[in-house]
């Protein structure tokens, strides 16, 4: 912060806690902990570099929030309030206006949730197009309103002698289908190849459908050669 647009920052800003040496250590530590920065160098010289995650965050963040001058501007207004020449409710209105503006432009920060989480993005939700993230129990749509999920412990895949993997999910999400070799028929114990089609219901629920090779298509469980 010390070098971040020094001319934008009022003299009193430092007194008010913007970029003081006292708060700097904590801020840097938080950035390192969250994986936005990393320490490099040897025992003699240590320096901080931003990570890919840090760079991406800056890219999706609205410019207004990135700027140190926003905080400086707030500090200045707080000071004026202290001196009685600025009204608290004006200040609050400005903040409200700014937040509503940012929420309206939410699209620009849409990717931020994915960045902030440690979960890998595997593709776009077939139901709502939001990011699908890999988690312990399966692959979940990041949109809280949407119920799309592919469970790791998946009854359908078990029934055809397969395990759902991250690579398969990626392909299913991008193509809506995958070719499966050596599926195992529960009835006859025979192996067969098939194409698996993924579809979703209106509420996001995932459905699977098999298309068999060398047979009438879609006859569930029947077309095994
Ligand atoms: Zn979704």
C-alpha cells in the first residue's frame, strides 16, 4: 500500500489505518494463507510474488474494489464526519449505491467464487451453465439454486460395473455423452460397449441413458452383445 498511488491517499489515511506497518503483516499473511501470494527467495533475500490465483482474482475483481483510493476516500470522509462537516447518512447512501452498482455488475465477478474455493472446476452445469466443482462426494453445481450433482458413489454407474471419474465428468459436461467400453451386464455378466447420455430435469436432477452399439438403441440393459 505504501507505494500504491501515494498521491491518491490522503495524509490522514495512514493515521486511520490504511497501509500502516501494523496492519500490513496480517494482510500479507492472509494473502499467503489463501494462496494469492507466495514467498520466494533464499535466507538472505525473501520476496513476495503473486500466484496465478492472485492474478486471476485481480482480473475478475471490479476495478473500484481493487483501488486503494476507494479506502482512502472512505477514510477521508470518516475524518470529515469526525469534524462534523459530513453527514453519516450521506456516507451510508454512497456505500449502498456502490454495493447495488456492484451487484448489478455481478457478471464480472462471477468467476470469483470458483477462484476463492479450493475445488477444481470440471465444466459448466448442463442445467444452469454455472461452474461444476469437484468435491469429496461428487461433482456439484456451484449455483446454490441449482440441484445438479453427479455423485461419486453412483448407483447407476455401479449397475453397469463402472466408476465415475473426474475425467469422465469433464467429458460428460462438455459433450453431454461419453463412450464406455466394457460395461458389465448385471443380468448376463457379459461385457458390452455403450454410449452414455447425460440429461437433466428442470430442477437440475441428472438422468443417464444408455445407447447400445450394434442393437436397437436405448433398450436399457437389453442390448448387450
Ligand atoms: Zn446448475
